[in-house]
C-alpha cells in the first residue's frame, strides 16, 4: 500500500503555509465526509485511480489486489494520504468523524463512475 504520512508544508511565512499534495494530472477532486463507525468504498475501479488525503479524523484503510495478493490494512490520520490504483479493492472504516479529499484521475460524473466501479465486499 502506497502511503505518504504526515505531509508538511513546503513553504511557510508570516501569512501561513503552502503544502503540495500532488503533481499528477487530476480530473476531479472530491470532498468526502465520513461518520465515525461508517464504512466506505468496498469496490475497485477498472481505470480510475485516486489519492485520498485525510484532512481530519482517523481511518483503517484496506486494500487487496483483484487478482491474488494479501489484504493490507493501515491506520490513516490527518495529514496522511493513500493511493488506490486501478484493480485494487479498497475500503475505509472510519474510527472518528473524518473529512478527506479524493484526487481522481478519471471524471467523476455518476455515469462514468458507475461504468468504472465494481462493488466487492472487502470489509
């Protein structure tokens, strides 16, 4: 599982800071709120990949390749970011009320999303 932990600002001055999260081409950015105890995802994408950046809260993040491989789990905290590539089942169990940003490589209108998403119960 590809995780970047505790991302810090690259530039800080008297006005505040600037934190670079990604340099790759992004088609959509989602703001997702998650209630403590809830589970999200339990699916994979055929083409889309996305980075999920935790703004606040805490989650258990699970991944398992569609074709073989072991399920992995990591705890994500505010300031951590996880990458979900194509053909990897992913799911999050939110241990606290959590706010995250999802940076997606494919457009996220509902029609395209449904065509690219395969639902699988991972957790």
